């Protein structure tokens, strides 16, 4: 009788059967996967564009921003040089690229199994991903058809595309496509664009050293680009040359005579603080043209020499640990200079247009404008004395009271008590509406302390407001873009002058200019003097957190702000010190060389017939804006006296008006109008 199989042999047979099943399943899955891969490659192959189509497909739109003199401020987006056929590409360039990026390029089918295994071992030992295994063909597939998102799905599509590309094109064609399309940093796509950007000549004349530098950029363009770090680019090129020797692309003797240090890099466009301006302009370009593929050339109003002077003034005068910003506007509203901070590389936050800070006494500009419009004269007498408004009692910065003073002297010396009394006299709503008329769009606190600048504002809007007075009370909307053309020279946008709008009557502008002249000549703004007629106003907030100076000559209006981003106190910061000095340093260069012109401080009686309130209240029955609560939603201080509104004229009394402008002017900050580079 046969003995039954033992338990041990049964178990062994079961394990052997299981492994046999796994092997069969693996073979089936492998064959299925291979078949699926073949089908996927075949389908992809049939849908691939031809060589000419792949040559023409760009990676994005390039934008060149120019100053008013035609100098290039910034070249943004991709830059493509001349397309070089394989026969015109130097052998040192192809050898360097194959050696450093894909040593088995000429033998693999599109993916490199040896490289994949090697990369897996290296990454396993390191415990993280330190080495990739993408071939040149895979990189080409990713650059042309895919994104750089690291997902398994994207990697699978990349492999299929690489295999299909290898079936459709020769190795020379693939390398030609790759070298003319890959990104090399600094906005340069392709070896010719990279060569022209970094060396100033065509890629057809690349030396061994230059080719090694370009080949070394693909791994990390932002790190190794000569425009970012020339020393890092040279060190990386030394590694590339050593790799070329190992791969047989060059001999040891050729490597020995190569000298990376003799390579001279082409001068790069000036980045510095001009990027605050170009970033601001770029945000508006898409609103002015719907062209999304052709290269764009944007002509701006910026004055190159003035911009350099502005940057130097802010860097030289800003206190340690503090930031500085500057905006300069011409009489027609053209932005001539803009600095948004001390160092764009460290912080690209544009404080000139985006930062909201308390203006301190600079806000008295609107208080006095409202008072002058209400009939107050520069020679009128005021009493600098202790005053009380509800629970608030303003004090002067020097802790003293001067007694009887003229309105002119009160403004020049920035006396707080007089400003508070004038605001109460004309009404806090009137002051707030005056600020709105001058272009302030941020929320305005209408409690008594508003007179001393407790509401946040932006430097750009404050500078625009002062420019209106410099322009005789007429608004000249700021703009920075005058023309946009396509790469082929087609005009896509050309600015047309705005219809001017009277914000305040000429006599108000003239008397405000008289007050601001006194502030510079005898008051808190003396440090801003530049030896020619000048008007301006200082501003300093509590605990020296912010310092302001805003002023103008007949040619230019400039605003300067300084302070810390974290709003901490800056010892010694005051509007009449560092900001005024920076203003003077900039303006002396910006308007120097032009003949001085007197400022308008009086007008003929015929020019005084314009009623400024007609400009604001002359539509739809003249209904004023509703009262505004404080920043915390608190009501106005009880007992506050509000000035009566002027009687509304007929709706057609002023043809210069339109409802959109009224809404923008009197809007309570709910729909602020953004500053436009147009």
C-alpha cells in the first residue's frame, strides 16, 4: 500500500506551485504591459507633429520693456535665438551636452535602462532622490509636450513620447531640436539665445569653455546661469570638461589647455530696483492687448537717468533696517521714476504702490485744501492753543504752543492744533471727500484725529494728489505705458491723452502751493531745498514709524516714504530728515540742467470763477457720499460739526463730468481704483 505524501512535501509542492503561478502571472503581465507600451508608442507616433511643426512651437511669450529713451529695462519671458541646424552646431557643443546629460544618447532607444538602474542604486544609498535618469529625448518630450510636474502619470507619458520620438526622428534631428529648445536660464531658450545672452555672439562660434558653460546650465539654470552667479557657472563648467574627457568627447590634452577663467561674459540688463516698475507695468500689459503669442515690446515713460538717481537716493538715505520708496510724476501724469524698496532681490514687495501706511502730517494737505476752498486765506490768523475734541486733545510735536499764527506759518511748521481746528471747522466729511477727490481710495477715518493722518494711504496716491496741485488743480491720471508693439512691429496699443478733470479751482491750487512753498523755505521741509522754486510737505507718524516727504517743482512731483515693513519705530526718522534729503538728492539730478521756473501762487480773478464743488456735486442732484464710520466701525465723535454741502447746480452744469468719475471720486473705499500703468 502506497504511503500518503508527508506534510512537508505537500507544503513544498504548494510553495512551488505558488511561485510558478507568480512567474506565469508575471510573464502574462509583462507581455500585456509590453503590448500596451507598443500600442501606446504606435498611437503616439502616429499623432506626433512633423519636424517643422516642432521647430515652430514656442514655449511662451517674451516681453521687452523699454524706458522712454529706448534703453531696455527688462527682457521677460522666453528669448529665442537663431535656429541652428545640426550641421552648424559646433561639435564641442554637442559633445559637451551628450557627455553631461546623456552619455549613451547614441545607443539607447529613447530611455536608458542602465542609467535607470544606476540612478535607483544611487538614490537608494542616499535615501533620497539625488540623481535622475532622464535622457535627452525624454527631456525634449517634457520640454515640448509636457510640464515638469513630478507624477507617475507624467513620467509614463514622457517615456512613451521619448520612445515614439526615437522611432520618428534621427538622433541628429532629436539633438538639433533639443539644443534649439532647451532652457538655459536668464529667459534664454536654445543654445543661440544662451550664447548671445551670456557671451554676446552666435552659438556657431562657441569655444570649448563657452560650450561647457552652456551645457552645465541645463541641470540648474537658476543656480548656474552667469547672470545669476558667474563663479558658480565657471565651477560647473570645469565639471563638464572633466566629464567630456571621461566620455571621450575631448582628449585630456584639450582639457588641459582649456581655461574657464578667460571667458568674458556679456553685460547683463540692469535688474536692481527697476524691477519694481517693470513688474507693475507687466501686470497692466495683458489689459491693454490680447496678443498672447507674439513677442511684445512695451515702451514706457520711465526716465533711465532719473530712475538711477532715485535708486541711489533711496539706498543712500534710508535709515538702517528701514525700507524706502519713491514715485516721480511729470506734469502730464507720466511715471518718470519708481522705487519700491531698497533691494528687489531680497524683497520684491512694491512699497510705492502696494504698502498702506499712515501719512502723519502729510495728510494735512487735504485739511488745508478743504479749508482754503472754504475761504480760509494763508494770511488769516489762527490760535495755536490747547484744544479738545470729545476725548481727544491734539498736542504739537515740540510740546509747546505758539499762540497767534498765520495759516501759512501753521502749515509750514506743521502745527497739529491748527490742523485739528481747521478740520473741525470745515467738517470731517468735507476733508474726507477732499481726499477722495484727490484720488485717495483707501478707507478714511472720519474722527477728529483724521486731521493728523491716522488713515492708511499709499505713496502712489499721495504723490498723485500733490501732482494735481502742481498741475493747477487739474487731474492728470498717472500712466506708464505709451506704446505696445508686436515682434513684427504691429502697433497693438498707443496711449491717447485723457480728458482733463478739474479737481479743485486754480485759486485753491495756487494758495496750497503758497503754503507748501513756505513749508520748504521756512518750515519743516527745509532739508528738501534744491536751489530752485519748490513746494512740499513733510509727514511723520507717532513713534517715528513712518517718514514722508512729498513735493514738486514746475516739472516734476515726487513722493518719498521711509519706514520698516513691520511698522516698528525707526530712531530719528522724520519726514523733514531722511525722506526730505532723499527727495532733494533725486530732484537735484532729475530736474538739474533745466531752467528754474517760478511756481504759481496766485491766479487772475477770471480764473477764480470755477466752483470746485460743481465738479463733485454737479450730477444726479448733488447727493453727497454717506458718512463714513471709523476703521473699527465706530460712529463719529458726538458733537462733531459737519460743514453744509454746497447747493447742487444743474446736472449739465459741467460737461467734463461723468457718473463713473463721480463714483470713483466719492466712493467710500469699497471699490478702490487701482493705480494703472497705462
